[in-house]
């Protein structure tokens, strides 16, 4: 009968198994159960956070796009302002250069008019003298060798001047 199991042995084995399971359950619950429960709760929180992260990510991208558009609009506005200022400065500079050129041209004209007047006055003063000396030079060259023709020509000139 050694091979047959008695009811008491079976009940004893079942009781020991129940006691083992109870000890195992209590050890698990008090030693590892809190840690496992916390890890499960943390995992569940992270999963929820990951689900919400997509919405947050999209919101951040939308904010960045909005900021980008604002910055671009501001840059375009500043660019237009700079171009307008450049046009004003360019026109002003062009006007200043034009005015300066007109002043210089007027000064050159005044100087040239004064110089022309001076030369004209000088020519009027020295005209008779210049004509006589030029005539003498021409006569001297033409009549270089003929002395009697020179005297006759000079005499004619003197007579003309005296009249």
C-alpha cells in the first residue's frame, strides 16, 4: 500500500501547497507587489503622456510656425522700410551732387566770362599795337631784301594812321 496515496496524504499535500501559495502571495504582495504596482502605474502614465505628446508636439510646431511667420513679416516690413530710406537718401544725395555740380558749373562759367572779358579788354588795348607789329613782321619777311620797298610801305602805313 505504499504506492497508494491516502486521503490524509493528499489533504496534507494540498494544505502544504495552499500554505506555500499563501506565503508566496504574501511575500510577493509585501515585498515586490508595491514596486510592480508602481512600475505599472508609471508605465500607464508614460503611455498616456506619449499619447498627449503628439498633441503637445503639434501645438509646439504650430507655435513655431506662427513665430516664423511673424518674424518673416517683421523682416519684410523692415526690408521695405530700409529700401524706402535708401531711396530717400539716394534722392537727397543725388540732389546734393546735382546742386554742387550746378554751383561748380556756374563758377566755371563766371570765371570763364571774367577771363574772356579780361582777354577781350587786353586785346582791345593792344589791338592797334598788335596789328602794327604783325604788319611789320609780315612786311619784314616779305620785303627782307628790298630796303626801298620797306621804306615806302612804312611811309604808306604812317600816312594811313595819321589820317
